[in-house]
């Protein structure tokens, strides 16, 4: 537990056999549950994750859920959110299966919720001084542009680094989100922010360290980003505006 809150760490993973063991084994001890969502990987991600859990000091806290068909990272997170609520977690944290998120930053994500100041906390790598040396220049430009657009469509003008998936959310906030309608693939963070705004949730940014280690390999191509993002942003903006009508 963390400050009397039960914490579930949701780890969406697709073909992450190289990094998933380290990701599972480095989840802080105060996390009550570790939920690995294998999104129909074509490698042995699920088996490697389970083996890592069995070698840990708390093997029973890890559960591996395998999707029979690929649903996308947003779909995997939705599965994790549902399961976190089913097992009684108060806060659900998302940590990517590729090891791109520093476990030492987890308390910073939890503190605003534990203090009663936020319903959803998201990491902002642009608030960390290492951003300019750790993140590839093309990613800096792309993330900055998408973050600027998401500020407009979501209505959260104070948040940035919209594509950072290192987040924490209150159980009550999950209940206010239509998980079945959440965009399931690349672009889900942009859609989620707009839906949180519609639900009147408090969102806070906190600094997190950008990590691009040996296992990092982007699954995002130019086509992957260009095709869905404008549609997702437009739909998110329209949904938010319509809800105020």
C-alpha cells in the first residue's frame, strides 16, 4: 500500500520479451498488484513476465492477462483498469512494458492523488532537465506539436507531454470514463484527456525522467501517427463540446 491506498500497476505489453522481466521485477514493493496485459504478443512476453513474477519476493501480486486478439495499447490499458477495479485497487498506475518509465518516479505520480489534489496524474518528461539529451529530437518535436493540439481539444490548457503514458488514476475517475468508447490504439492518451475533462476530473502534471534504454524501439511510424491522430483529436474535441450543450 502507499499512504493507505491500494495500488495496482498496469503494464500493457506487446512483443516485449526483452524488457518485460526487468519491468515486472522493478515495480516498487509498495504496489499491491502488478497486472501485465499481454496484447496478443507473437513472442513469449506472457511466459517471460510470469517467470519474472515467480522469481520475485512477492510472486502472488502479479497477474498476467492475455488478449486473444490484439486490441491496441488503449485496449490493453482499459483491460487493466477494469481488473484493477475488480480487485479493489484505489489507484491504477500505467507503466509501459518496454522499460521506458523510471520506477523511482512512481511516488511522484501517487502523491497528488494521495493528498486529495488530483484525480489523474500524468508524467511530463518536458519538466525534467534530461529531456533535451535523452529524447530523440524528432520525438521532442512530434510530442510538442501533439501536446499543443491536445491542450486545445482536451480543454486542459495547463498540461503538456500528452503522449507520455506514465500515469496514475483514482478508482472513482475510472468509473467516470466510458472504457468501451476509449480510442484503443495510438492516440488513446489524447482521447482519454478529453473524456476526463468532460467528467470534470482534476488533472495534474508531474516531472518524470525520460528513459530511452537499450530495449527501446519505437513502434510508432509517421503513418501510424498521421492517420489516426487528427481524427482522434477532432472526435475528442467534438465529444467534449457536445457534452456541454
